[in-house]
């Protein structure tokens, strides 16, 4: 737990893009694609499913950049998941 001597952390802005990137990072990390290399495909699949739900529920309400980001990270996460589960 931080104490009074700790410098305040600068967290990224809370945006739709940061949410999408956070979920994608979680999915990739749980597929062993990051520091530590720990693999939990069930958690990875859960994060990918959340991204898919987010895409479905926000359809028609995103700007072009947000839509493209979501489609891109969802596609990449799904392809990596297939690669990991099919060997």
C-alpha cells in the first residue's frame, strides 16, 4: 500500500481505447504473450469474450477509430487464441 512518501502515479486516461487495450492486454498476457509467460487460456477466452460483447453492444455508437481499434484487437486476440489452442 502506498504511503505519504510515494510519488503519485500517473495513470492513463480513462477512454474507450484504454478499456479495449486493457482487455486485449489481459487476453494476450493470459496466453503467455508477455512478461512471466504464465498461461491461463480460460481467462484469456473470458477477456476475448468481453471484447466481443463490447463490440456487439457498442455497434453503431463508436467513431471510426474506436471501431477499428476494437475490431483489430479482437481479431488479433482470437487468432492468437486459435494458435495457442490448436498447437
